[in-house]
């Protein structure tokens, strides 16, 4: 179908209070139909109070009546705080401040890389729900010199989904068939809350542990893990079972609650004589 009009180097913009630009949308070319504008080489920007967001894609459709935008092929969202989402297609609802996709997504934030099938959340990626087949890789700090130590510190978390991530509250909630592999231990449960520490930027631009920083964001360092429902922890041949388990990274202790059971394999002779 031929368009009513074609424009090269097309751009749209919206302005809010005091003439401040709230969003803009541009493309290499635009085919204008009665209700839809088809764009090539799409670039969109959202200008927020605390963070700016950029969306890019090879092509997209702009629904003039609903104000919704559908992006396809090499879709990328980047935020000024350092998050990056890539996928094959994305629906951007500007009015409700919502982005959704049914395709595979890859989210990079600091040392944490998350992949999943299907996503729904805010454009700034501070709150996002990943639907299924979730894998989270938490890599060690790049400052670590020993490759052997890096491998040992790497953490892989998988679940059937969904996974809810709230970067403002520094918590990720994994659901259904959760498995945490820390190389020297495996934790399994039905539901798991993973609490992360905050990081901020120092004057040199490098990340550091934050303490009461207003600009602090969720880092990739785990502070606490709370596993609930059919909890199983495996360390070598030793296994523990419980209804709930809490791991505190500060003192490296695990508290088992709700019918705890330990199965310990020992090479020592456990025979002993008991008096009255």
C-alpha cells in the first residue's frame, strides 16, 4: 500500500510544562498513512526528572490515535544510569509509561546479565517483570585479577518465571523452580528473594559501595537471599532441607527454619560410647 505522504528525516516531539521537552521520536524516513506512521531507523528519547531513556530500532510503527509505538529489529533501550535492554520487538505505550515484548530479552546492568522470554515494565527499566525461562548471571568485579577466583565467585540464578526486579528497592523475586549455582553450593526453592547492595559513582566515575547516596542504584553484589518453599541446599555431598532459608552475605551464615533437616556425609568414625 502506498502512503499518503513520505517524509525524509522525520521527527516528532512533545513538550510539557514551561516548554520542557518530554519526548521525541525521529526516523530516517516516514511513510504517513491515515492512522499510522511507518518509520525507518527509529530513535526515540524520553526526558525524565531523574533519568533519560533512549530507544532505537531498525523500523517502527507510530499509532497516531493511541500514541503507541511498535518497534522491530535490533531494538535497544539504554538508560542514563547504565541499563541496557535488547530484543527483537517492543511495544512502547507512552501514555501509560510501559514497554512490553513477547520475544527474548537481554538486560545488562553493571555486572549482572539477565535473559528471559517476554518482559513488561517501565521504560527506565527500574521495575520490570520477566515472564519465563529466566537466567541471571552475576559476574565478579572486573578488578579481580585471578581468573580462578572470578569463576569461583560467579553466580548463576535460573527459574521458570516470572521474575520481578525492583531496582529502586534493590530486590529481585524469582518464582517457580528457582536454582542458584554459586560454584561451591547449589540452592533450590519455589520462591526466592535476592537483595542486592547499592552502588554509587565517585568523582572519577567508578562504582563504589553506597551509603545513603541519593543517586545510588542497585549493584550486582548480593546482600541477602531468602529462599521459601521446598528449600534444598547442596554443598558437595552434604544436603539440607527446610521450608525456608536465609543467607546473609555479611556473616556468611545460613539460617534454616521450618522443619530443617541435615544430611551430612563424614569420613570420620561416628561410633561413640555413652554413659548413663
